[in-house]
């Protein structure tokens, strides 16, 4: 990652890293690493939403390597960054868009609870894909909320993408089908489908998402080629329950974690990546079109713990 991009990531994660580094600084009341310091460190890491397993792992390693020895903040942060990197490396996988041959258009279904950042992420993704020379169509599959379609149309204008939209309250699956037909006709590379985050209840949402998938398969058996679950980092541990629920509803193939810039709970990405063994394709670190970044384990880990 270039220096500029790394600096932007670091400032995006500033709240999370401040939370962690202050916690770590408070742990070392004596200069030597003793039981009290290790216990306090474990609590700090759990409180930072990093998950109990990672916390235990870091403490065990420090106990093994450093117990009774002198340790500085920087030593602890280095071990922490190292363990976070190791945990997150398996989750580092770009969204592989196969736009040649069979998978054309490459259909991406975007799901997640309301307000999590689905529509914004689609807009950002459209910009990124255009930058890679790909053609994109956006489908306003959130027919539940009238303003959702308008929001997607704005992103379409902003990124020069065609938007397929229908009437408010219309059938989301029918719209997705029409959008796929249009994308095929236009020989578009990627179709990004927005969905509603909330219907009247979870059973309704599940039925709608299942129907969207079923109808897409009528036009292309392999579609959707990716199902991205958008998770809002500011909800902290709740994101775990959301990942579980959506994983059960539709076959989620990868994650996007948004709003990492607005929270001290960025550590939750570590706990989720570890618990669900799903790739984290992108992270959102702001509201602008350029604030969606491919996820890179080491850069994320070092930014999170405030190292350069
Ligand atoms: N700071 C910050 N804000 C974000 C990020 N991603 C999305 N947002 C903001 O979060 C709010 C909700 O985003 P939407 O994209 O509308 O969320 P949604 O999941 O489509 O919501 P529904 O359509 O209600 O289901 C908007 O104000 C976005 O600008 C991010 O990475 N950082
Ligand atoms: Mg939306």
C-alpha cells in the first residue's frame, strides 16, 4: 500500500487505535510484564472487541516470550499487530470478478441490515469497477423504501452507471430478473443488486432474499456469483449475530465492513473474520466514493494498533 493510502487508512482507524493504544499504555503500570499486567491486557483486548481467542493468544505469547522481563508499549503493540495479521491473513481475498465467458454479467447481491451501508458500498464499488475499466449496472432491489431507489440513482449519476429501478413497493425479485436481462443484453461486466435491509420481520426479509436468488438462477444458474454481507463496525459485537443470521438466510460469500472510521470498535472485524472464516473483500473508512478499500490484513493490523 502506498504511503498516502496507508495514512488514510490510519486516520480512518484512529478512533479504534486510540482506544487500543490507551488501553495498552494503562496496562503497563510496572516496567516488567507480570500476571496483573497480562490480565489487564487480556481485558483491554476483549473490551476492544478483538474476541476472546485472539486476546488469549496474544497474552499466551507474551507470557511465553516476555514474562518477568521488561516490556514497552511498542513491544506489546508489535506482538498484537503480528497476531492480528496472522489471524486476518486467511480473510484477505480480493473480490475476484470473473467477467469473461460464462460469468457475464458477474452478479453481486448485496445484503445486510438497514443502515449498514449497502447502497453506499454499491456506489463506491461501482466507482472502483469503472476505474478498472468494467461496465456496471446497478439494480435498485430495495423496493421497500422509496428513498432507497433515489439514493441509488444518485450513485448511478455520480459513477456513470445505468440504474434499473421499479415502482416503490414492487417485487424485488422481478426487478432483479429484469436487471439481469438488461445487463445481459447490454453485455455489461458486473451487475450490483441492492436489497432491502428490513422488511416487516425477519421471515419476510428471508423470503424476499430467497426469492431474489431463486429468480436470478432462472436466468443464470450460477448467479448470484457473489453475495456480499455489509456489516457496520459501529454495532460492535452485534455484527456477529448479523453475520450468523444472514449466513443462515442466504449463502454469504464475503464480507464488507463499513464505518470503520466512525468507531472505536474496529477490532470486531478480527473477531468476525475468525469466527466465520469468510473473506473480507473491502472495508469502508468514510462516506466518499473513494473510501472503500480492498482489505489488507497487515495494513489493517498495523493501523489498528497505531504502528507505522
Ligand atoms: N462514516 C462512514 N459512513 C458510512 C460508511 N458507509 C456508509 N456510511 C453511511 O451510512 C449511512 C447508511 O448507509 P446506506 O448505504 O444508506 O445503508 P443501507 O444499508 O443501504 O441502508 P438501508 O437502505 O436503510 O437498508 C449513510 O449515511 C452512509 O453515508 C463508511 O464506511 N463510513
Ligand atoms: Mg440502502
